[in-house]
C-alpha cells in the first residue's frame, strides 16, 4: 500500500511551508515539516523556507521575546547603505523583503544624476599631468581614470538581480525562526559590531582611496571627484554584501553543527536527526541561492578588480626604474585595496561552503552508531548521504565557483599578463633628446 500524498497547508499558519506527512518514515533526503494541531509549537521536520509573498507575518523578523532577530540586525547596516546609494531597490513589505516602486524610482533617479555627472566630467576633462616623464603618464593614467568610471554599470546589474536578493534576505532572516523551532532556543552568534564596522568602513576606504589617488596623480577640482567616490563606494558595497552573506552563512552553519553535536549526545527519537538534516538542507540551498542572486554583480566585480589590479601594478612596475615618487602612493593604495577586496570575496565564499559541508560531515563521521536504534542509524546515514549529494559550493550562476582556487587562478593569470605587458614595454624605444636638448618620444602614439 502506497503512502498517502502530503497535503500542503497554507503558509499563513506559520512561518514556513508545512506539509502533513504520514507517520511512516520514508527514505528521502528532504522530508516535509509537520506541525501538529494539538501542539502548534512542535516541529518534527522542517522544509526549506520559500518566501511566498506579503502573506507572511512580520514577526518573522523578531525573536521569541518580540525583539529584532539577530540575523536581521546583522544584515540591516549593509542593506540600508545599499538602499541609500541606489544599488538595492528593496524594501520591507509585510515582513518580506521586496522590490518596491518607490525604491526603484529612487535608485533610477540616483543613477541618472550620477550618469549625467560623469558625462559632464568627461566633457570637461579632468586636467592631468602631461609632462615628458614617459609613456606611463600618457597612456596608463588616462586609461586608469577611464576604467574607474566603468563600474557605474553595476547599478543596473544589481537592479536586475534585486528580486533574487530580496528572496535571499527574507530566507536568511526567516532561517532564524526555523532554527528556534528546531533548537528550542534563540540564535546567538558572536559577530559583534562587525556588520556595522563594515558598513561604515567600506565607504570611508572607498572615498579615501579616490581622494588620495586624485591628489597624488592629477590636478582636479573637488566636484570632479564626487562621481569617482560614488562609483568606488558602490563596488565596495557589492563586495561587502557578499562578505556579509558568506560570513553569516558560515557562522550559522557552525552554530547548527555545534547544536547538532550536542543533540547527538542526548539523542532521543530519530526525528531530531531529521530536523537537523532538513535544517542543513535549508543552509545548503541558501548557499546556492546567494550565488545565484549575486551572480552577475559579483562576476563583474571580480573582472573589474582583476583589471584594476593588473593595470595599477603595471603602472607601478613601469615607473620603478625612475624611482618611487608621490604619484605611486595612489596606485599602491588602489592595488592594495582591490587585491584585499578580491581576496575576501573568494576567501569568505570558501569559508561558507566549507562550514556548511565539512563541519557537518565531521560531526556525522564521528558518531558512534552502536548504541543507536535502527531508525536513528538510518537517519544518520541519510544525513551523511545528503551532505554528499547536495552541492554547497557558491557558484555564480553556474559559470564558476567562488573559492580560494579562483583567487589563485586570477593571480596566476595576472602575473602572465604583467610579464607580457612589461616585455612589450621593454621592446619600445625610450625617450631621446635632440641636439637642442628637447625631449622626444619615438614610436609612441599620444593617447588623448
């Protein structure tokens, strides 16, 4: 006789989708949730949370005491700053993050103002040093300050992915509600003031880097630097949001893994293992959703950082024979900050994936199965197989995985390009002086 088909219950009855399942256990890797009519607080199995619209209650953002949840407080600083800069047109409607017309109109208005500002700057032309110091001043600086304006296209890219990001934000906030139902306690993490410091520090670093670069490398007016500061801030915020998402997922995975280890020491019914297995599957799905929600924006960010680092290092190396000067400070700072941003983007994604998969597999592999009953042993085996079959890598839209191997590959490619560029520079004849002592540059085309 076949098992009865689960019946779907309306999401308005709880914070998560709930499925009424038969008492008989089935060998599947993702069971439905079961909320009993007699005891609505009892949860035996939790299904991955899928946001379904404004019908969800706003208390999903609150803990058991009615205070704001820990996850929401961790995400709020960076989300608020991205909304202010017009990168993330998302608001909170009935307890769910959603793209709103008001926020989209505001984001488009900010984008058009900055775009018009950039057009005026390019028309007015920032006055740069045009001395006889060599090819670096003529080509690399001009090209570098053009490249600094390219990330303005990251705004429309982020708008395109804003619906997916809204779902990810709602899922991350609601994960805390699911955790409280499974672990029977509030979620406590030790992030401290890190989210707030990141939200404040990134704009300060971005603006400072642009100011130092302009002061040391070009003649400029203050109003001409504003669009550069805005664009650099938006790129840093994209990287900062990726860092917060990855770091938060990794901390959540470590917390759930520690709770699961404690639960194994006092294991009772096998349904407790099924609860944590379903909770882990929610985390694994969240890792993949974050990669999909930020796929194009983070891909563009990685390519832009790669180009910026390559260009600035080439500029530094091309001037090294003339000695280190004041103009090298801006290039050094830009290369250093871009390199750190690229490293943290790759490293935090690796950290999140490692915590979600490896940490749980260690706990499962060290479990003593001899004293457990058959149902508990079957649940452990199902949990272990689920960790093997479900991918936990942060993939950017399926194009490539973001991890430490990506950082290593980008560095190797960067070194190759630098060697080729330097060889090309060596092959070009240097500056020569004529009989009157005037400096001429042979075989070099002036870049306007």
